[in-house]
């Protein structure tokens, strides 16, 4: 373990061997040991695989940024096992408490005032007075969190690239993190397939900061009022996932294409095909398949086009990811 940390400190891009751990009690225990020692470990959640580190260890959190090449002004989500743990880290206004009880564990992240006594490393919040918190539903993530404490965990991919929904994606030799992190805990593919919905209360108003795995309509129904939409500066994000260019393949990407060019790899929706997001027009299936199909299409070495996706429910999250994937690269 000391040799692992020495190499990460010296050069996070060095070709250290990344362990693939099974999602059994021994693998979970080894992941927890690595995390406690300050290493980074990719863990499964129901949304995507996250690159986890001890949220109270500044050096460990710095290894997340180094491994991903992530800009330090982009805050991280902290994962905890339950609402009681979350209350020790952030202050919960009544609406946040109600949403946590309704949707946790699950694909919802709440941005809340940070408790100064929580001991969270300052890198996690990128200097903000708020913190993004989530309670994941995945049983393996839950087991790791109960063994290792609060974990900062953005998606386990190079910054700006396609998010990983399997351990193979994490270790992909083209743009993955093999050799840059200590281990990946392999529990198979993620069920939801897009990142969590992020909700905050800037100015006391419930605001959708990022669409995701919980439809905004469900949150509005639970709150009994509509959500405001985030219109902030993408160069100064208030929550993860707000950068203009994000989730991007290498190939150029065209959206809302009804007549694809013969030289394009086309991601269909509501129609059959080798790269269909959902032949039946099922948005949940499309969300679960999105990042995997983007990776497969990217490996074909041709421009990519995507059929129109309905912009409601999970379609909002899919379209958000696609717009950022198609945005001009910095």
C-alpha cells in the first residue's frame, strides 16, 4: 500500500497496475482498506461508476483531481450511507429533508450548506459554502460507505470524457483510468446509466442544477411547486456536471438528426438498429444505454449522430448529457 501511494504522489499518470476487485466481501474489504489509506478506488453506484476517495483527506481528494485531470474549481459530490450521516455534514432545510426521505437512497444529489465542523476537505467543495451530498442505492456502494465513511466520488473517467457504466469502461485503455488509480470494484453494469439529478436552494428557491436519474417532474410533485432552472456561469460551477463541454466522445457529435449521413454512426431512438438507445422508445432503457453506446460509436472512428430524444422525464437528463457532449471542446 505504501508503494501504491508513493507512486501516485510522485506521478499520478505512472503505469501503476490498477487492481480489479470482485464485488464480494473480500473485495469490498480491500477497497475499504485502500480508501482508508488514502488511495482512490472506482466503485459502482446505480448511476455510473464513481472515483472514490476519503472526503476528509485532502491528499486523497487531490488524487481524484490528478487522476481525472479535473479542474479544481469543479466541486465534487460526497456520498454517505444514510440521511443521518448526511445531517452531520450539511444543514437540511425542511424541503431538503422531505426530498431526502422521499428519494434516498437513490439518484438524487442535494446541494446544502456545509457544516464547518464536518471536517470535509476544502478541495471537495472548491471553496464554496455548500456541499453536494448523495445516498446511493447500490448495495456495493452502501457496503463500501459503511466501511470507509464519507467518500468524494465524481464519475470514474478522464475529465470531460464519456462517463463509465461498467468496470471495463473505467479501465478502458482509450481515455480510462487504468494505471492512474489503485483499484476498481467490479459489480457489473450500472442500472440507471446517467448521473444523479442535482438540486439546490440558491436564494432559498429549489433549483434544478443538473438533470439526472430522478426526473424533475417527480421532484416537483414531491415539493408541490415547480423547480427553477440553473442559469449560472459554466466557468464557475455551483455543482458538478455544469461545464459546457462534458461527457464527450472523441468523434464529432450531431444531435436531433432524423436523416443521418451514410458516413455517420447513428444512435437511434424508437427504432431498431445496431446502435439503438431503445427500439421501443423507452427513456429508462435509453438512459441506461447512453454512455455505453456513445463509447461503442466513438470506437467506430466515424462522426456520430443521435436521433431526437423527447425532452421530458429522463429525456431531460439524456439531452443534457448529449448537448454537453456535442459542445465545442475547450
